[in-house]
C-alpha cells in the first residue's frame, strides 16, 4: 500500500499541480465525455493509460473480460448496464468502445472450462460469452490456444451484439447518433486493432 500512497503523492505534486485548472473546471461544469470504454479489470489494460487520455475524456466501466450482458432490466444488480445507461442516456456519449485484450484470464477460464460451481459470480457472468466459446471451439478444431485467441475476439462481437439489445442504444445507433466499436489490445506488442 505504501507504493500506492507514494504514487498519490507524485500525482499531487506533478499531475494535479499541472492540471489543477482542468480538474477545477470539471468540478464546476461537470463531465461531458464523448466516448465510453468497456474494458477488462485486468491490471495490464487500463484505458486511460493506453489512450493517454485527460480527465473527463473517457467514461470507463471495467468488468471481468470486458463483457456486455444482454438488456434484462429487473431487480438484480446490473453494474455494467447501469454504467451504460448513465453514459448513453444521461451523458449522451457518441461512441461506445468494447476493448478486449490478449491473455484474458476470464476468457481462458471460459474456454478451458475451468470455471467451477465454487465461483459465486464469475461463472454466471462468463456465461454471457458462452456463444463466443462455442464458435471459437468449433473454428479451432479443438486446439485450445487457438480457441482462446478466437474467443477473445468473438466475445467482443457478442458484446457488440448485446449492446444493440438495449433499446435506447439501438435507437441512437440507427439514428447515426451513436457509434459502436470493437477494439483488441495486445499486451505483449502494444498493438491495437479493430475487431
Ligand atoms: Zn481480461
């Protein structure tokens, strides 16, 4: 924890000091980010670092394996869907980016079928991408490493499809008022590509 506090001190001495006016303007006027990014919780794929963004520039939600669930309003706790609703209906973002990444532990567990009943939440959450798993296993002739890589890409497509099940997203996409993007980040090379 000490390294985090030292980092905070560096942040205050340098970043905050140099961007004081930016933060104060954002505090006074509120945020108006143009893009929302849905990324994985993985500690290696921070969108603010990868896109070198300023405070207030991107609205980020991170979850296990950067998945978007289908639209299913009920009394359950839908963290990602709530973030989507806020970004689209309150902030009016113009772009939603689903950013997958290489070496995703969630996707690996899904493909290798290593999720167990002992997982309280991860197993049911990863079922969102079960269609991606099936497609990847079929296309890879059972080669696990290939299936894992295919599933990392295929799950982004599943999430893009699920975004369109939200009526207030579909409406704005059809009106050309909102654009959906699938991007894939390779941790080892730093390469970013469209999916
Ligand atoms: Zn991941």
